[in-house]
C-alpha cells in the first residue's frame, strides 16, 4: 500500500466516522422530537380531561380488545416516576411534571443539534480545504490542513536526517552521500583555488571590456566575451540562443552581459576590482511569463537559465534572499514527505520553521553558511 | 484440495450462493413470521384468561374499575359499568362487539387457526433446513468425486 493509498484510506475512515456520528445524532434528534410531541399531546389531553368529571372512553384489554367504559376521577393520576414506581398526582402537578420532562428533552435536543451542526461544519470545512480529498486537489499548499505529530525523539532523528539532506543539496542535487570533514576542507581549498584562477581570467576579459564602451560592442565581440567568460559547459546552448536574441534586440545587450557576469562572479569585490560601472535598467520588452527554460526572450529568462548551478561559495547569500522570500510567504511550503523532488526553497522554509519553533531555547536562529560553520568548528 | 474441473467449481459456487442468499434468507423470514404468530397466540390466550376471570368474578354484571394509560405512562382511573360486551379486533383495525361468551368462542377459533399456521410454518422451516443440508451434502460429494465419473 502506498502512502497515498494510506492517506486516502484515512480520509475515508474519518469521513465515515463523521457521517456515522451525524446519522446517530439525527436519530437522537428524531426520537427526542417524537418524545416531546407525545408529551405535549398528553398535556393537551389532560387539560381536556380536567374540564369534565367523567369522559366516555374505550378501556383497552390487552392489545386486541376494548370495553366500553368511562374515565372517572379526572383529577387523580398515577405517573410513572421510573423503575416501576408511580406517584399519585393531581392534574396540575402532572402537567408540571410533564413540562419538566419536556424541558429536559428540549435541552438535550439543543445539545444534539449543536453537536450536529459543528460536525457538519467540520465535514464541510475539511471538504473545502481538501483534507478529506487530498487526491482530488493537486495544490496541497492551497489551504490544505497540514498536521504533523512529533515527539522529542523523532524530532532529533529528523533533525539529523535533515542536516544530511541539506548537505547533499548544498553541493549538487545528485550527490547524496555525506562528505567527511577532511573531504569538505579539501573541496573548500579546491574551490578557493578555482576561484582565484577564475578571477585571474576574468580580469583579462575585463580589460577587453574596458577597451570599448559596452553599448558600442560588436555582436561578434560580445559573443567572444561571453564564450570566454563561460566556464559552465551545460549553459552553452542557452548562451547561443541568447546571442541570437542579442542580434535581434540590441537594447538587451548591456543587460545580458551584466546578467552573465553577475551569475558567474557574484562577489561584491568583483565590481570594485575593475571599476566598471554598469547601469541596470528594465528592458523595453514586455514581460512574458512562459516556463520554457530553453527559450530566451527577456533578461528574466537568462536569469532563470543561469540561476541553476550556483556556486556553493555563494550559498549564504542565496540563502538569505530565499529566507526573506519565505518569511513573507510562510504558507507556501510543502511537506518534505509529500514531494519527492523538493526544492531547496522548501527545505529552507522547513529549516526556518524548525528553528523558529526552537528559538525560545536557542539564540542561533539565523542560518549560517556551511563554510562559515565549518570554519567556526575548526 | 485436488484441482477440480472449473465447471464443477463454478457449480459449487452457485450452490453456496443459493444456500446463503436464498435458503438462509427464506429461513430468516419464516422465523420472523413464526415469532409474530406466537406473540399473537399469546395475546389471545391472555385475553381469554382475562375474560374467564371476569366471568368467574361476575364482573360482567357488576362492572369493574381499572387504570388506563393516557399516554407516556400516566394512568387515570376508568370505570367499566357494562362488562358484558367486549369489542374484539377482527383484523385490519376493525372491531366487532361481542358478548363475553361469543368472544370466548371466537378467541378459541382464532387460537386454533394460529396454531395451524404455526404448524405450517414449522414444517416450512424444517423443509428449508433439510434443503440446506441436502445442498451441503451435494457440495461435499461434488468436491470428493472424480469429475470424470459425474455426468450432468
């Protein structure tokens, strides 16, 4: 049985329980209504009997026979008090007794009706939010009721697992295995070295750019710059397409280069190093909201195309931005179990939720970059 | 169990369905009817006894006092002056006035009829039980025998 089936079954059981309770309540309500009605009938009859000394009636003998007779002593009644005990009452007293009984029944009826109402409300609310039919609705994050049960032990376990998962995500989405401290340090050194080399190359390119004003560059030269800039083979195709769009739209030229540079070297020091000033402005092109990762029409698409492989050295930076985003949209997250290919974004949101829950005890709510953490530990 | 001819297996399933959904259902209905008749006989018997008591105590002449349920277990005293006549339910909610002696005769007849009906029902129940037993024996034979020796 898959997890989906189990939740489906759970929903089904829950729904059935609700319906059963409602039905039972309705039965009670029906019975009480009858009880009240018959007692009111008795009061009516009693008042009528009280008007006369004797009334002709048919005296029942068992269920099958009657005798002709008459009711006498109309102000003298025997009322069942319960458990086979009877009390002798006058007509007035009997009516009072019956009215007390009716009052009690009405109170019970109100209780049942209230209960039924709340049950129905719960059922309809659940149906609206999709908690009852989670299969029918695709967007779990739209008002779905999310429940999580936890205890200290499972929470600790989850935290450990979550840490491992986060480490896996901070590198490449594919590598799931955990690296030891030594390996991480080694990798860190490698990356630093790589960055130094990149910076060196970059400076050469910068010189080229400095030689000519950005807005007067030939398309071919732009191509050259972009190609030499490009250290990520998987983005080649996107860049070629981008070049085409440059040819067609000169307006976008400066922005594209800026985007490219920003994506590759997002260090704050970079801009100050070579002293180029780049002015950002919105392109004249109307925004197109298409989710085609291979097609580039606007600067936004370029940003999308290149935002995928982010250097791990920039992790803390990107973390912060997404945290800000997530704080403003706290409801927009998904459960880790429900989504197999969850994004880093949702992971972060969970992390934030986790830490904010625990923030009373611990001061460190701000997520730290992995490397910063490493350095602190060492 | 040995591998049975699929045809026979199908038959066995059919037999079992017949037992469970037809014969046992019949039995249930018959028993309900029997119950109903028994209670009716009991009621007539009680009425007969009451009338006898009334006659023994000469109440049919003097009349008697009783308590009448006027609803929800509240009783009021009632006086029957003329107890020589009684209204009897003759079916479908119709009541006919009889004298006590007539009523006794009628009640006797009714009880006899009911007893006969009960007898019939009892034989019906026995028959149905027998059918179920036969079917069960038949199923057992079908399962036990070599399918080749059975001719439809």
